[in-house]
C-alpha cells in the first residue's frame, strides 16, 4: 500500500491515454487528412498487387463471349454449302411456251369487246378466238352480254401469274448458271433418251434461290388452283358453256388445251416442293437430302 502511494507515476500511462486521445480529436482535420492520404496510398499500393488478377479477369469472359459467335459463324460458312435451286429445263421450256399464250389470252379477255369478232382490235391478232368463242362461251358474246364476271376475273389472275413467272425467269437467267450436272428438278437422264439435254439444270444459289423457289411454288399453285376452279365452274353449272360441243371438238379444243395448265403446274409444284423440303431439312441440321 505504501509503495503504490510513493510511486504514482507508474500508473499515469493508462490515465494519460484517454486524455491524449481526445486531443487528436480536436486536431481531427489534420490527422484525418493524413490518415486518409495514408490509407489511400496504402490502398493504391495494395490494390494493384492483391486484386490485380480478379479485376482483369471479368473483361476476358466478355471478349470470349463476343468472339465466340463470330468464330463459329466463320467456321460454318466455308463448310456449309449455300442452298441452291435447280429448275429443270422442262420447266423453263413450259414457261417459254405458256407465257406467250397466257399474255395473248389475257389481252383478249381484258380488251373485250374490242378484241372480239367485229371489234377494232380483233384482226389479225385475235382471229382464232372467233372459233374458240363458239367452243367455250366464256370467251364468246354469250358471257359478255350476260355480264359474267368470271372471264375478266380469271384474266386478271392470268396477268398476276404472268408477272410472277417473268420475275422468276429473271432470277433464274440473271443470277443462275448453266450446268451439265443433273439438277434437283430435272427428270432422270436414263428416262429422257434423245432429250437428255432437258435433264441439265440451271442453278441459282443463296438468298436469290429461296426467293425463286417460293415465287415459283406459289405461282404454280395459283395457276393450278385457278384452272381447277375453271373446270369446277363448268361442272357445277351443268356444262353451260361447253356442253353444246361434240366429243371430238370438246377433247381437242377444250380438254387438251386446258388440261395442260393442270399437268405442268402440278409437276412444277412437285419440283419446287421437293426443293423447299430439302432446304428445310438442311436448315434443321439433317444434311442435304439425296435424290
């Protein structure tokens, strides 16, 4: 007890610490700036060393994510061939024959009555329609005087089909190339005999090929369905416009000429449909379908 009273200075250290701590509080602005600068300098010295790798790692996945699709696309383009459309020459020959006839027919229908017998435009371009108007009254005075709108309606459809076929031919001849290999839409060479040249193809590739196939298929379907409707119109009307003909006249002047617009559009729909299926199978990852 006596010793502790004689040595009070040994216990001043813990007492002076609380008294010294408030004094820096009064000098807080100076010490805070010093400590702040000190901490910032220490953080600057520490942050590059310790978290350097974690901070630079996030940009690496971002660059890999951006470059990954470009790498896959660039590697797929050389290996994946462009989808192509190869119409047979038989299709092209049919269009070369049918389109002038359809234009001729459409002009007669839409220019009535001037194109009809006795009209100012009848001779010499539409003289054969004098006979056909007696075979099929849809093209004669009976239908025109009755104000039957079916004739002009199917003539308007003919105009739309003609424009669509001309656009299709432009795509084929402007962007396609003639090849000796057998095309997708070509008939078998062994079945052609002397007409083997018809089996050669004209190929269009890429985006133009897709447009050509869709346009050709839809237009052929329009031609086919319009012709079927033409036949059904006669059947459900009791053959009002063609029932007066004898058998030979009906076969050679009506059935055979109009039947051609059923046979060849059906063939074209099959050809275009097969190519559309081929493109869908290829796009689905099933590879190129063999013939």
